[in-house]
């Protein structure tokens, strides 16, 4: 399997009309790098790994917040 660096460059160099796609996670992580670092395998793979870790840690916050806002949970949170 290709790493994130290979996936990004295959996508970036795809021929016109190709339907090859990459995940939003890879695209966002690579685009957050300065252009000069996008050619570094280590920098790209590290950025995607960091992006993945950040997204997975913040997703839990959104899920927990949504659960706290459910009507049944709000009553429990407001009880003294």
C-alpha cells in the first residue's frame, strides 16, 4: 500500500479527466505544509499522521458535546 506521500503525488500528477481521488485528510494535511515541504516524504507523512491524531482527538469532543445536549442528558446535568 502507498503511503500518504505517494497517494498525494499520484493524485497531483494524475492525467486530465482522471477520477483518482485522495481523502480530505491527506489533502488538508499536505496543503497545510509550506509548498517547499510538500516534496518531502517525511514531512508529508508526519503532517498526515498529526492531522489524523488531531481529528480523532477533537471528534470525541464533538460527540461528547452532542450527547450532553440531548434533552435527557440536560436534565441530569442541571440536577444538584
